[in-house]
């Protein structure tokens, strides 16, 4: 046993790759000084071990910061995406009016875009609005944090922990918060760990499961602890929370043995060099010390520079452990820089089209306006695709996404010098600067409009690509970015209302019009709440019975300040804002209530908006009105236009048949003014066809319209439908309509719309209009 050890030691020394026989012989003689060598090697090994532990601790701290930055960046990205939807006018309107289908659709689209599994709206009353409420935390546990201004943090849902971000919804005052969440489970932690350049273990421990040492551990520090029988570096972070009652901590673990393993080969090399140095102590000692310590000093300096945020790159001069460590270090620095660039790019660009998003567009607009010199002009154009919803409804949302990408490519090609951004949905923004004062702005506007005239095919089908454009010019319209964007938005609103597929420049009157529109919307809401509407009734005259057989209910609004407001002024606004739904429900209830007091052979006609059909529930509204008033169903007539068929023909027909089945009469209003009136007559057995007043106006002075009236009445008679002519104002028109077979008349010839109290008087004085006709 005593001779076996020296023999084995000599054999191992002989196999070391020293480079020359002289060096091996020197090393054999140096074994005589083993005692001194042992002390030197032990001291050096201890220093390497301490250095390795310090380096591992610094790497651990650096990676912990990277974890925190990645989580913060993800939360910011989610917050930005939630903010875009929370600021969307249509979405705020839907939340304000409780439009559940629109809210559900928008939240589903947001979840798909953000790759999240949970999105919901929490109102100020603590109500949760979402398409899928499964797993959502109790509202009261979120409300306090959100009310305190918290926007990002961890929540516990029915599906486990999740990283959540919230954005306030203001219309214009705060009405709730939009919350979006992504799972923060084991799989997510594993993905984060894969980003780390060193071996890490990650775990989120909730307060109820934290051991005593973990609860008392100081956050954001690296310390050593024995876990599972091995030395482990531990870093603890307190995670931001968005929910009351939870305080999770992120625990990162790194086995210290793995960090020190990289120094194992260095220890062997140190021993070999130290043994050779005994023979060459005077000649080579200083070189050995430098060759061992200099790479480590460079790595230490580089690590310190990275922790301070400076850029650093190590020169790789060897292919040994130090060289590989330097190469790994350079790769880690490059990976961190690349991930930071990716995070910044994602935060400033639209994920679908790759175009800049609203945040980047706003920043660039501000910079451009700051650089503007002299009489140079800057154009901001807001673009909204016309009928984009029809593309989604007819071809599907993937086709809609494809259309957005194609249009983005067209804009890049046609406007290479412009800044083009996607603001969200089907809205784009375009910034053109350095416009010469002599260049006609209309020429540039025409060029913008022409960008959307290209034919587009998606999956072999043609897709609409027209757009409405609002334009604001600096410095004329404003030299402030936010104001300029607001003015472009107002001009876009005007362009949409002027028939779409056109552009409109901002005018100061638009700002005043927008203010009046906002005020009228507020007044409409107050009128709905305070009962500010009344009903007038216009008589319907039956030619066969020579008497009034019904009345059409017409809404009137007596404004407390402005007086009576024309329905043509406030009804379109109610349609646009969705307020037509509660208004229409009130009209239905009130018309049935008043008609229930009339003679049993007198009917009431109520106009139904396409918005009411699209929102659903019209059948239940009618049933409720009939039930509460006691009015028989056959005395109620619903007047609809063909626009209700545009969104979903099958659903609309099903609803109409259900109303017919309970006895309600259905009339097709404004017949002859649409594109598909005849096809709708074939699709549904209407009880009545109302001939539009445009066919009636010249009947008394021209015979050109007689044939048209005759054709309509003959067609309706063949289909078993009644006809009614509206807008009849003189006896000559009446006589033509009677001669051509029209069955019912409505217009000023008999009476203007009257208040509810005057209905009985018209019914009693039937001879009055009969004498008028006779005269």
C-alpha cells in the first residue's frame, strides 16, 4: 500500500500534458517539495473557490434582475394592449351602455391578440363583464388595488396564479377597469428559466406556504442556504400584486456546485503549474501568476461593468475553460441585449402588421413637430376602413387580419417616406412631414385615398378596401401633437358621415360640432333617465273602410333649454351611441300602454331600429310591453327597414317569424329605396308594405309615377300584403293612390302628428277629413 500510492502518483504525473520531457522531469523532482506545494495549492484553491462563489452570486443577482425586467416588460406590454382597448371609443361606449355582446367580442379579440387566457371588465359597482367568467377572482379582492391606481401585478384566479395588467376605462369619467391576465404557472416559470444563461430553479411561493426562513429572508439579496443536502444560492423577490390577500414571493435557486465545477479544471491546472513552478520558481513564477489571474480579473471586471449597465465584450484568446467561460459570457451579454431590443420593439409596434403602434406614432409626431422649421407643413391623417366588420362577418376574422396586413403592405409601398402606424382595430394613422408650402394639400390627400383603391383578393374572394380619411395640418390646425391627432379624428368622423370612401380636412367648426354632439349625448342620457321624451301619433287612413284604423307612434323630445329638437337631429346620434336601444324600449312600452286605451279596432305602429335587432332581445321587449299594457298582439305593428337584414339574415328572419307567431304584424318601411327590397319580400311574408314618400311627391302633377305605384300595389296584392303610402299631402295624390289600388294612406292630408290626448278627438271627428276629401 505504501508503494502503490507513489507509483500511481508518478503514473498520473507522467500522463499530464506538460509539453516536454524536461518539464515532466522537473515536475517529478518538484514532488520532493510536496509539503510546500500542498500549502500553496490549498491556498490557491481556496482563493478560486471564494472567487467562484462571489462570481456565482453576482451572476445570480444579474439574472434575478433580468427576471424582474422581463416580468415588468411583459406586464407593461399587457398594460399597453389593455390600454389600447380601454381607450377605444366603441369599447368604452359598450361598457357604459352594458352592451354585453360587444364587450365579449372585444375581450375575446384582446385575449387572442395578447395570448392571454383571461380578460374581463370590473365596473365601479364591482360587476364583472366578460364572455367567460370561469376562474375570475372575487371582484372585491381586486377593487381596492385598482381604485388605488395599481395597474400591474399577480392575481390568484380559479386557474392559479396569473400575471395581470389593468387599464382604466373612462367615458369620460372612470367607469371601471379592463383587466387582462396571463398564466404565471410552472410552464411560464420554465420558459423564463430557459432565458437564463446559468442553471436556475424558479418557484413562486404564496404566503400560506412559505417556510419560516423564506418569510424572514430579505428580498433582492443573494444568500447561501443548504437545500436538499447541497449548497445553494437563493434569491428572493417580492412580486407586485393586484389582489388583496396574497403576497407571493419569487424564489430563484442556483446549485453552487455547478458554478464551482467550472473551476475544477483550473484547480488541476494550478496544481500542475505550481509543481512546475517549484523547479522554475525564479524564472517562470511571475508568468504563471499572470496567466492564472489575468483572465479571471478580466472576467471579474467585465461582470462588474455589466452590472453597472456598461457595454463590454471579452477577447477570447484561449480555448480552455477560461476561454469558454469568456465566450459564454459574451453570448450571455449578446442574448440579454437582443432580448431587450425585442422587448422594446414589441412595446412600440403592432404585432399583426409590424407597423408602429400609437405610442411610437405619438412620440415620432412630437419629434417631427419639434423639428419643423419655417413654413414647412406636417400632415396627420386618420384612416378608418369602411365596412371592415362586413369582411370579418362574411369571410371570417383570419381574412380580416389578412386584409389588414395587405393594406399595411400597400401603404408601405405607396408611401415610402411616410410614418404609418396601426392604432388598433381597422384604424391607421399616417404622418407626412417636410411638405412644401407650394404643394397642394389636396394632391397629397388624393394620393392617400388612391392607396385604398387597389383590388384585394383573400382566399379567392374579393374584399372591400375602401377607407375614410380625416386630415389635420400643422401649423394651421395646431402645432401640438395631441391636438393635431384629435383634430384628425374629428375630420375622420365627418368623412364617415359624408358617405365614406372620401377624405375630409379639419375645420374649426368640427370642434364645435363635436362639443355640441358630446353635450347632446349627455342630454340624451339625462332624458332617458328623467323621462324627457313624449310620443305623438300620426293617423293611418284605410281607403276601403273610409276611416282611421291606426296610428304611427313618433318620438318627440322637448329639451329643457333648446326646446323641441327634430328627431332627424337626435335619432342618428342615438343610433351611433347605442342609446337607441333604451329609447326604443321606452317607445315600445309607452306606445302599447297608450294604445291599450284606444278602441279595440285601432292599431298602433312602432318603428324598430336595426340596432335593436342587432342587440338581440327585441322579441322579449315586445312581449314585455304587450304583457304590461294588456294590448292584444294583433293591434301592434312593427315597422322595420331592410337594413336589419344586413348583419345576420337567418337570425333576423327567425326573430321576425317568432314575432309573427304571437300575432304581431310586421311592416316593411321605406319600400323601394333600398337595394334588395324585392328579395326581402320573397324572404318574409310581411303584413304591410309602406311605399316611400319619394314615390308620392309628384303623383298629383305627373303621370310618370303612376305605373310604379300600380306595380307595387299589384305585387303586394299578389303576395297577400297590404300597401300604405306615406307622405300624402293633397287630394290629387290621394285620388291617384286610390285609383291605383293603394289600401292605406298616411300624411298631412289628414293630420300632422298629434299628442296622445288628441287621438280620441281625431277618432270622433272622422267626418272632418271625409268632408275634406269630398271637397
